C-alpha cells in the first residue's frame, strides 16, 4: 500500500442474534488464507496492509458496541475510532460519520477505503454516497471497495469467505467528480491522471491486461482536449472552445465507431459537453472561420450552468463576430483591427440611443438596441454592480441574458439585417492582420 495515510470505513453489526459473529476463514482473491477470525474487519485490515499510521472508523449501533473493545484489541496497532449511531442509517447518521471522518483527517489528504462485508444492506449505498460527497473537496481520494463472497464450508464445517476488492467503482466516483469540476468550474488539473488511472484499472480488473498502446494514446488525446476545453470554458475563450470542441467531436466519434471497451468512461463528459455541438455535423477548423452556431450554443451552455457573467461576455464578442463576417472575408474573424472597427461602429450608433437621436439607417435599430442592452449588462458586471438601479443577480440577470440570446439567434439567421451596417460604415480590414 502507498505511503499515504489510509482510512477504512467499516460497519460493526451484531452478527446473528443467537451467537453474534461466528468464527470464519477469510481468503484473498488468490485463495490464500488471510485470517481465521470472528471479525471480517480484521481480515480486511490485513488485506489492505493497514499500519499504525492508518485509521479504522467503525460505524456501530448501541447494540453492537458491546463487542467494540474486543475488536479494538484485535486490530492493534491500527488506530480505531468508533461512531455509535443514534438511529438507523440515514441522513443524520451520514452527518455523524462525515464529522468523524473530517475530525480524524485534520489537514492531511487521505485515501478512503470502504468495507461492506458486514452491516445492513443500506450501508453500501450510504457509504458510497458519502465517498462521492467527500470527493468533491479534493482532500479525499477514493480507495478500494471491499466486500466478501461466501464459499463452501471447509471439511470441518467452518464457514469460508473470499474477500474481494473493487477499485473501478471508486475510480468512477472520482471520475464523475472530476467531470463536475471540469464542467461547473473549469477545474481540469487532475483530469489527465484520473482518466489514465481509470482506464488502466478497467483493463486490469475487467479484462486482465493493460490498455493497447493505440487505445491509451487516444485516451490521452481526449484527456488533453477535455483539460484544454475546461480551461477555455473557464476563461470564455471562444476560439479555444471551438478548437477543442472540434477535436473532441472527432475523438468521441472515433471511440464510438471503434466500440472501444472503455468508451463508457467518457460518458460523464460527453453527455454534458456534447450539448455544445449537438446538431452541428462538423465543427470547422477555427483558422478557416468561426462556428457561430457553436458560439451561440456556448452562450446557452453558460446560462444553463448559471455562469451569466461569461454568457454576457461571449454574447458581445459573438455579436462583433457577426458584424465582421457581414463584410468578410471569413478568415478575418480574429483580426483585431476589424473587430475594433465593428465595435466602434456599434458604440457610435449606441450613443444615438443614449441621446435619443434617430438611428439611421432604420434597419440597424434591432442591432443597436441589442448592443445597447448587452453593453448595459456588461457594464454592471465590469463595475461590480455599483449602480443604484435594482438588479436581482439571479433571476433578473438570467432572464435578461436569455432574452438577449434569443434576439441574437434571430439576428444571426437574418443575414440581410446586417446589410445597412456594412460595408460603408466599417473601413476595409488592413491586409496585415494581427492575431490575439
């Protein structure tokens, strides 16, 4: 076992009503004898290789606490801490266990193993829910899930159990947590390691080998693209979002077509992130031009995830992109001079709304009104909402942003409306273009 500190979360029941825990023989997965004992926890601790620096947290009831001291003595020198439940397993009990774990952990990072060889049937689901919850904090690493499989009795009539270890389930919980961190917070630092270790564990435990080199290479490409997409989403980098979405769209398609055994591992990411390009047959290379449909979908994705500030930023830049595209060439969509010129035209026309002057040509009015509203909302963001006007940051901001997005989608589909703006209102894009 690694040098890192390990915690084992286990349940101490009362055994049978008549005799309590009966002595049994516990074997490892190679059918080697681990221990002959009344308590499965002893065999589990030996299999995990727990030492004096590790901790066993025994969850028990008042009825089973009578056998606690005997088990504590047998487990020495491994430290034991008990949690005596006030009632059956449920939400209050979960809080008790959580507080005990956090108190024992202190400030260190810990690998948490779960033992479900004993205890009520609900213990497994409660322990797994707790592990999933703890994993979101980053200081708890999912370890092994230990359980037993009953074998035929020995010739002397002694009961036998084979102890099993399942790491893939714990890794999947860790992977799901990484997916949520990536999607909700753009946190992608541990992603590559988690994906690679999960794929390796899957091949080792389920297929009895190591991943083929080509499969591992493809998995690393996906991990890298997911990590880069997470960062791009975090910083509202629309160009990088398009670049990595195009890469993932291709890679996810390859994984499905090749029917790779580990393809299910990417489902937590694909189910959410693929909404960005749903209905888009092929995302173009960003060097050839923008995928405006993807950018609009990205704004919607930000709104769906409650990231209204990023939705406002992306909406303004997408509107400028549409203005640049109206005069062409498509490849010039990232030219900073051209984008600045479009932005200046929008701002100049917006002043006519501020001064209550007529907007000419009249066909530009829907564009200018939308730009004005986006600008007002962005200014609230830029100045930390230091404004006497009331704005409920949740409902109001979301409602206004969704209304603006709907209008921008309509303007995108109506190319003719951009005609009065260009080309006369915007100077020619210089031949030499600078990149951001």
